[in-house]
C-alpha cells in the first residue's frame, strides 16, 4: 500500500503517513529518522529516534 500524502492548504506543505513499517520499506523510505517525513513514535519500537530500522535479533 503506498503512503498517503496529504496537502495542507494553509502551509502548502506535504506530510507522509506510513501505516506500517512494511509500507515505509516498500516505498524505500525506511529507516525514518525523527524529523523526517513519515516518522511517528508508534513506528519507533525502541524510542531511539529511528523508526522502521532493521531488526537484528539477539
């Protein structure tokens, strides 16, 4: 599923929303750092400011 782009008429800017990290990865946007379009805390599992980073099992 592609990201949803929403345009704000007041600011003339775009925001990107990824429902899941799979969606961000498919769009080539992962990993997403805090401050980048599409970042949201719900996608940042360990709270380090990087969402949808690769998981390296322990």
